[in-house]
């Protein structure tokens, strides 16, 4: 699949690219949205891309909350 990322967004941790791509595909699959095989998202409905992005954001916040909750236990000793 081609990576035609023309976004100005820069990853802070470059190694996270594969994990973020996996999250994107999982979110789309859960929502029943077909990801374009050619990697070009320009023909997708904005509503669908927004739903995928919202789902990813929700998951990332959940992951961060779980990590913070785990770290909070370390500091309360």
C-alpha cells in the first residue's frame, strides 16, 4: 500500500508509525469503513475519515489514561 502522506503533521516518535497505521485499520474495520487500497484518502467521505480519527483519538486517550494510572501507583509508595 502506498504511503502518500502529504500531511504536515510530524510524528514525535517515528517508531510509532506502524502502530498508528494498525490503529487506523482496526478503527476502520470496527466502523465498517473500507480503507482505500491505493492509500489515497481524497475520495473518502469526510464523515468517514472523521469517524476513524475520532475512534483513534478515543483509543489513544484510553491508552494514555491506563499508562498514567499505572504510573500513579508507582509514585504513591
